[in-house]
C-alpha cells in the first residue's frame, strides 16, 4: 500500500458541504484515496455530527465526537456562513476551482441558498455536484423529512426484519447514512470519469432509501416472480442461519450446501441431526422446530470462537457474533492493518478503523488528522487570494 | 428498457469487464458497471449450479427444465451481461480465459485465495499477459491474515463484522436484519474501487490488484462504535428502533394486516405539531413529555399514546398528513408496496426488463440503481444472459476462434449450454414458508404491478 501522495484521486479537488453521516462519509471515501477535500462547516457550531454521541472521554465536546472524528479525517475545515452573500460568494470562488461538490441537504436547500446545480455549473461547467438525499431530487416524496428510521421503513427492509408477532425493526446503529455515503461514491466517480474524458460536469442524484431497497434481492423478485410478499419470520428455524446461543456468546451456524450437512453435524457435535430430513433447505423449513431444539442444544455446548474456527477449517460457513470489543481486539483486522492511530489536539491519541480494501499500487492512506472547527479557514482563504485584512473583515462579519 | 439509449454516451463505454464470481456481491457490482455502459462478460459454469440457484424465486414458482436461468435474484444481479460458460477444470477453458483477459480492462472475481492461484489466474500471472489489468478479488476476510482461507457468505459476515450484535430489539437477542447485508456493502465498495482504479489508469496507464475484504466493509460502517470501545471501553448495545436523542422514534401499528407507520420527532416544535395533528388529546398536558429529555425518559408511555392513536388509521394517509405538518414519518413498506410505490414509479427505480421468449420469463421489473446522472440516461441494458447464451459470439467475434473450433469446444464440454449433472430443482416450499411466517398471503395480480 502506497502513501497518500500516490492516491488514485491525487489532484481531485472536492468540496464537502455534507453534514451528519452520508455526505461526509462520501467525501471521506474520496479523501482516503488522495482527493483534496475541503470540509465546509457553519461558523460557531460546525457540522451537527460534532454534537453527536459518543465522545472521546464521554463528555460532549465539539472536537471529541467520535462520529465527527471518524468521518472527517483526511479533510481540511473551513467555516463559512452560506446564508450570507459574502459566504455564498466565497463558496462560488471555491466551486470555480473544484472538481466535485458533495452535499446532503434536503433537496430544496441548495436552491434556497442560491447554489442550485445550474448556478454552480455556470461558475464551473466541469463541476460534478453530488446530492445525497433520503428519497432523491425528484418525485412526490422529494421534500419529505426523514432520518434512518424513516428511510429503513420506506425502503422495505424493515418489513422483513424482526419477528412476526412483533414490530418491524431497523438495522442497528446509523447504517442508512453509511449506505448513502458509500452509494454516493459510485456515481460520483462515474461522473469524474466523464469529466476526465469530456470536460463536462453533471448533477448526481443519490437516494438513500433506494440504496436500502437495493439490498432486497429476494423480497423484490419474490413479488415480481411469484406474487409473494416476504414478511417477518416466526422465531422458528432460528438456530440455523440466525444468531444462536453458544456457551459464551452467540454464533450464526450456516452452510448452504446440503452436501456438507454431515460435516456440519460433526462439527457442532450433533449426530442426531444427520437425518436427511434436515439436510435440504426445504427440509429445514418443514422440520424447523425440531431443528431448533437439537441444533440449539448442540451449539450451546461450545465456545463461540472455538466453534467458528473449527467450522471454518472444515469449510463449513459459520459466523461468530462479534461485539465492538471483539472487533477492537480482532487479530484478523490487526494483521490487515485496519486500525490507524491518530494524534488529535483535543481528543488525544485514538485508534480509527480504516480501509475496506487494499490495492497493490495505490490507495487508502491517512495523511491528515480530523480538523478542528475552521482550522484551515485562513489557509484556504489565502489560497483563494484573500488578504489578511479581508479575512479579518470576514471574521468580524461572522461569515467565517 | 430504454432501447434507444446510446451506450457510447455512458460513463464506462468501451470498458470491458470479466465477471468471474458467484452469489451476490461481485455479480451485483459488475451488473452496476454494465448499467454504467461497460461490456460485462459473465463467466458461468455449466458443471454446477450457483449456490443461490436452489433458493429461487422462480417465475410462478416453476423451476422448469432450466432452473439456473430462472432465478429472480441472480437475474437481478446479472442484468446487462453477456454469458460465457466455461469449465475451468479444463486447460482449454483456462486458455480461453487468458485470451479474454488480454482484451479486457477489468477482472472481478470472488474465489477463495488459493483457487485463482491454482488455476494460474491470479494477479501475478495475469499481469504478465495484460499489464494494464485492473483485478478485484473479493473474499470474506481478505487475502492475508489468519482467517484468509475462511469461506464466507453474508449470513456469517453480518455476525462477524459486528452488525448482528447491534441489530434486533433492544430487549431481545442479537439478530440478522434484512438479507445478505454485507454483500451490498462489498458490492458498492467493489464498484467504487474499480472506478477509482480506472480513473488512475487513465492518468498513469497502470493497472492494479484490489484485495477487498467483506468483513472490513461491514466493520467500517461501525467506526464510531468501535472507537467508543477504544476510547472509553464502552461496548454499545442494541437500540432497536430507538434513538438516543429523539422520542417518539419508533413504528406504530395501523389499520389492516401488518401495516405500520414509522414516526420520528426531532424537535419540540415537531412534537407540538404532532400534538396538534392528534387534536390535543387529554394527556397532551403531561408536562413530563414537553421536552426531548422527558419524552426519552418516558418513551414507553409516549409509544403507548401514539399506538392508541395510530391503531385503526390508514398508514399511507397518516404518513402524508404528518409529513405535511413537518413531522418525519413513513409507511413500513413491504415487497408488494414497493412495486406499487408512486415515488419509485416516477423515478423508474424498479425497471421493466423483457426476457427473450425462449426464457419463458416474460417481462419483469428489477431493482435499478439508487442514483441518477444528469448527463446520461442509465438503464438496465439487457436481461441477464441464459447459460452460455453468448458463447459463440464472444469466442468468434471477440477472441477470434473459428466456428469449427467453437463446435469442438462444445463437443468436449469446454463450453456448454446446460448443466447436465444437476439434480432436478424443486419449487420453493411456499406453504411451509407461509406457516413459518416467511411469506404472507399471495397476490394474484402481481404480473400487472
């Protein structure tokens, strides 16, 4: 893995007007690959994620939000009041020289700031503007307000998540934002390729709820192919393919190929399961209650990591339910150099998760710690040609 | 399908991709590349069926004689591709593969680390014959580390990557949510990594190898949770539908079979708007609920009040009414709802694709893409290929084999159009699934949706 100076996106200039998770994550993915990202934050309070728990040390502090720190390394921070005319003018100066702008406001906001795609494009025709929103920039739900709960509900994912006799439940943690940011990186890069080939920019419209719906690779064709509507499951047949109790935690016992069923029974130490009636997917559904009883009892006799490793050595597909503590201490992640230590003047020395892939010649690097609020305001404004007096005046007017 | 779309205007026009992968993550990634205009050649196997094939769904739940061509999930991810079936245990097939690599830009594969090496198709070998090649290898845990040879599917990775621990009811066990979630994280990461590498190649002329770890794609979405352990020694738990800063923040039952509305109140202003929408019930004077802190403390009570109010109401109408009042709300849509959803229809998110008559599938709607480009009309460019459908076309037109050579390959079963050794695939056990609440009541009008 090479250093950040050899990142594939070296020289790509990105403006991050994002807040919370989706926009900042998208911009950080670009930054991780060498793009020069300027994060634009509103004066005084900054990105709302600075107020999001958890915090390093536990107490709320705008420079110690772990969500902010995680989503904003590799970026510089500029404070700018986009509602002021002077602030808007500076944004347009930045847009003039940028390649990509990422934002995740509600769709009406950029236009209300006088920063719609047409305006930005007039300033810089090669600019790629990526707008990430809950439902997209068009359609009757365009202006609906939403967060991850609403996105998960409308996406369809909740309708199959949870138990039949209880309420639908969403994914844990704030997944919708990460999904939106990750999905946003794709059309952004496609547009960057077009920009390189033709010099033309374009507007990229990413819908978080549609990205979540994209994960319903069975639910959608169950309906279009058979007219069947998937629902939440009864808690039966759980021991196989869902979280089941081991002696010291939880595992997911799973092996999709029926040919390995005998091996599976040996690994979990349950010869009574070798009955062919349990071997097929069909049979497991038909005999779900009995399977739960026999398999559940067998799994509960084992330690989770011993079972996980033994099953995988025997080529049985098997998962272990890892907690955040397990992940933090995972030898696999350590050996893959997934965690990176960064010093930060307020939050101190912390370990940060990093790359999802390694590349043989270029790729992920952390070249900058997360910025303090407005840390690079003077530096960036000087680069734009503003004089020291000019910058002082803008500061007095609270534009920056 | 938009038949008049010009493929040459698309972002990946002129890019050739080999898809040598199975199940969902990489096939979906290369399907999305096809939507962006790449020419994607899917390497299929006529010696065995994809592990997902037996899971269907099949049109009208009829697997038929060629079940492998009739799987709804696989036909979603393999859209837009040409199908070339190769028996990679035969040296002739390896030679075809290598010839194909020589004229391709991208190879994406998802074998365990030792397989490609054993076949002589690992990056070190292929770089020699195609130096500009961009190759992506997707595995459960990556090509290094103690778990590198562990096989995996999303079902196991959702657990291992930490997602299951955090998902489920706040008062219940860890749980799987949705379906094969990690596959999609890996899929999107794969597309991003490939587009980055194409961008870099246009600048530097150099290819590279990408070692993608599905496990890491999952753990990366839990960054602050893992950091909370590092920084504070805290192990986060399950929150169900709740939010640490908002209440109400949950789903509430409405009129009808399994109809629910999600409601999230993010400010006191939104709370007062909700009280107004509820026509100021008697309990509205309860001062404990006036601010977020109190509502969070008494969230059980808040949920009781809201459930009593939503029960018997029409979920769709109520969601619209609350949104008009500035309150975050939405219906918990199910599979049927998605196919009748006006927002998705306006955005053509679930695209109609017509299969050739011999496939016996007709026209079906498929999941499109969660993004739009103002400069290019993206669409599914063709239905998923039938097994070996483009064998002759790819071998003669692209790789320069003669028709006689192709005939000989067919005779020696280097290529093929059907899976001879396959057991007859059974229809899905729908009544058993209905009994176990995997599916609800069937809808006879589904072909019209």
